[in-house]
C-alpha cells in the first residue's frame, strides 16, 4: 500500500485524486506553479510544493521538477490525472528509473498508443475494427491523392502524433487535397514537432463513441460500457453521456467484449479509453487514450465504481476488484464541461470569481476547484468545472441537468453555462439525434444572436 501519492496536475482532477487518496487513507502531495499558490487543490492536499513559475512548460510539464518534488516529500507514486504528463512515455520511464510508481500504464503502452499509425496497426492485429485508410504515414501530396482515388472522397488527413484536433483536415475532393495536406502537416509540426500524417476515409454522419476499459497488467480486463461524446466543437468534447442513446445492448456487449479482450491480450494496466467513430451500426477505431478521461464521472455514475481508486489499487499490484459479470448499468448520466469562455466566440475569460454556488440534490455532482474570491489564471486550460447528473433514465437525467444548471452560479467571469441552457431547448439534443458535426452546424446558425 502506498503511504503517499503526488498528484502531478491541477484543478478539479487534482481534487478528484486527493479525495480518492483521503478515502483510502493515503497522504497526498499537491504540486503547483507560482500562479496556483492559492488554488483549491493546494489547500486540500496534505502537503504542497511549488515546482516552478506560471508557465506550464516550467512547472506542470517539467519532469525533473515533479520527480524532485517526490524525492523531497517522500511520495512513492505519481498520479498524472489527464493532460500534462499523463501520456508522456519518456516521463513514465523517468519515474520508473527513479524507483517511483506511475499510476497508469507502462511507458511501452503509452508509446504504442501515442502514435496513431502504430496504435491502428496494433488494434487491427487484436481484432478491433478500424477506419479504412493508408497503411502508415503518407509521404507527399501525390501519394495522398492516390489514396483519395482508391477510397473515394471525402478523406481526412490526420497527424500521427496529433491530438485535440490539431493536424486534422478534411479534403472533399482532389482539388482540396494539396491545401488540406500541407495545412495538416504544418499544424502538426508546430504543435508536436512531427509533421507525419496519415489518411482515413471520412465518415459523413458518425457519432463519437468511446469504450471505457480497465486492465490490471496481469491479463485481466473489463469494459465499462460506452460514452457518447458526439457533441463537439473543434474536435473538443462539451457534452458527454452514458450509456450512448443510439447503442443497443447487443452492440455494447459485442464491441465491449472486443475491447476488453484487446486490453487483456496487451496486458494493459490501469484505465484506458478506446475511441471509435460509429456509423450505420459499425464501429471504427480512431485512437486509444491511455489515461483517465475528463468524462470518467458519467461511467462512475452508472456503474457505481471509483475509477481513481481502482487505478491506485492496480498500480499497487492488486488484481481488478471486479469482473465483467459484476458490472451492470444503472440509469443514465450526463456531463457538461463548464469553461471560463465567452459565448458565442468561446474566447478565454480568466478573472476573479465574485460569487460561486454549486448545485446539489439527488443525482447531482459538481467537480470543480472554484471558490468565491478565486482568480482563474490565464495560463492554463479554460475548463473550470464539470457538472454531472445521474437519473433512472435519459429523460430524468436531462430534467436533472436542466434543474442543476439553473442552480449553478459562477459570477465574475463569462462561462459556457448559457451554451447548455440553449442546447437543452433543442429537440435533437433532447432526443439524442446528433452526430459529431451537429454542434458546429448549430453554432454556425448563430443561435445566440438574439440574446
């Protein structure tokens, strides 16, 4: 059993891990930049240590500073949360080389799944269905045009080491290929220093369905159903729900079994998410995230499990505390991401919180590090909270979400709360009839112009 865990993150996810540690009787260490000295995760942890200036490059993304913080505080393990160092294989190797435990998968698994081409090839070998596309990276525009002719347009160009929509462009015809290809390469080079891209058939009206998986590194693995994350803006999720409103029990069992088997065969350790595009009853693998997801609470709600607690247990060397037969879906859950952004332009809006009131009541969970008087710094992601609701069915969850949004007060900065009030007036959202393009098209109609 670990005596002390260092959380290499900030904000609501750091609080989430601290709470799990406290329930398990494990001491927690918060790391923070100078800009986060007054942050809630610093106040809540058993210990805290400053690891650098405001810039994330010099603090939360500084491996040496994080490992030094472990050595100073005597922490035996590091929980990375999501983002920052959570999928950095080099960091994981450094952690292991210093005799510490990384609460997550091995460096090798992160490395394999971090490269989109290698990940796709690996999943194919494990029997996971994939989107038709190029075999490996595409060297130049002419090769890309030939692939477009072979598979038919539209096609999507993706960075092999990309993420968050960077290095991702659609070519609807051969005439559009050169510009899309060169733009994708340039974006990827600027974002991650790697301009290699690959091509896939572009599906017209897919949903984004992801399967939550968990393995203990010993060959035991389970799936915890799916989440529908199709409401996205610029490839960034804003509204997630579980189970997916379009997925049947038979489809869930089928794709879940495939994913669980793949994770078991890999001897993968910890939480992971296998993401798919879903169209016309078929699943197509797009990537695997080798970490805890932002939207993990909706899975926790419908299965009644603590995924962070299980991450810690598995990292300590225990086998999974539950098997597939122990997992049954109970009700429906929805999460909306509250960002400090001004709608409709979604421009970041840092500043001081003058008033904050979290919603409550049956089936309502608010994961946030906000408090009255807190100043949101301008240096990091604009996510300031996640509102999660759980109900007996989807209609009850939607009603509960509407009620909880009405109770939520965040004054002093602009937020995306108005976006969700507006979405809950849309029939397509209420019926679950949407795909990954729906939100962008809806926003293009300028639904806030009359406000």
